[in-house]
C-alpha cells in the first residue's frame, strides 16, 4: 500500500527552533458506504455540471471562476494569482504563539484533527525536543496555519512519537448558545430525584473505549447492499408504535435504577409488529448501446 500523501508541508517553529514537518489528516471516511446517483433506466452513473443561473447554459471548466457578491446579483471576480498573492507567514510555517492548559480549550472549538510528523531526517532532533518539552509541561500549543487558502488556529499536543494538531473554530463560526438555551425553563427538582439520577449515572460508569463504538446504521447499510446485490428480498420492519402509557418522572427514575447495569430501562410497550417482506429487487438495468 502506497504511503498517504501529505496534506500540508512546511516548518514547525518554536522561537528560534524550527523543523520541517508534514501534516496528514487523522480522520477518514473511506470506509463509509457511499452511493452514487445513477440513471434508473440505463444504470449509468450521472455526472454533475455547472450551469449558468441566467442563461441555463453549461459552463465548461476553463470558464469557471471565483466571485464575491458585493450586492444582490453583482459579483467581482477574484483570480487565483490574486489569492496566491495573499502570502502570510503561516502559509508555510506553523509558529507556536503560546501554550495553554488543555482543559481550557472548549470542546465546541475543536474542528479537524491532523497527525504532525517530521518531514525528513534533518529535523527529527528539533521535532523531538519540541514534543518532549510539551510533554513535561502538560500544555497544548496554539499556533497558526494556512490550509486551503484560510488561516486557522491549530492546537498542538504530543501523541505517541508524534504530534496531534487540531484546527480550532473562530468565535464568529460558533452560534451563540444563549439563542438555544435561553428559553429552557428551570423546573423545581427534588433532592430525591437528583440522588436517584446520580445512582443511575454511577451504575453506568465506564472508561472511554472507542473500540466499543459501533456504527449500527453503517452495518445495516452494508447488509442491505449485500442482500440486494445477491438478488434476495429485503425484509423491511414496520416502525414501532410509540407507547402511550405515561409514567411520572420519579417512577421512571426508580424503574431505571432497578434495571440491569448497562441496560436501559424499558417501558411496557405493544408487541412489535411482524416484519413485512418487500418485493424482490428488480434486475439491474441494462446499459444501452450507443447509436
């Protein structure tokens, strides 16, 4: 398997100490099930085209350009060389500005994670010095980096033999929480309810273990595709009816506490309906010959 291509290359700089580094995305969606848009009659894959909003004509690749809307329907074109001319230091350098306690970074600011590694043998020693110094201080470095023509603040911390860099959102990118939480009422809650809820939390105490994460929807999608490709009928379950019996919050807390650890308490609900069998999938459409 060929090594992944670096997403960004440049220098990591701490005061007068610098070293060449490369960034690689730490996350991927390659394993997720993806669907393509196809022509239901021919089975051929569809392709998207850019269309002029006013004329309706298809715009070829060499005619496309970037434009900024200065007023309704009026744009100024920004050319690529003009964007390239906006050179700032963080275009090719990750310069560490400060070190902050990790617990001071709010989780809602976290954006995309990247692995940071030495780029070549020359800077390995300087890279190790910066990494190990950060381990001793137990702090996260804040720096600036330009990715896809945008400057980002990036939080850098040691991870094994390398570094983990996580881009952070700017305050203007976050919506104001008060717009959503401001209307939440403050009901009167008894001490007994809090104590019961606390006991439920204790019964479900665990350690963070991502190996136990299961994407049940992705698993179901893979099963659907496999069954359909084999020409087998699909069993589509009827949606479960919502229980109409209402119990008090205190009763729900008590019943939850009696439930087995790790199992959510369940209310009595009507028995599930029998699954209905869908029609067998039709054979894939034959491609039409040209001419």
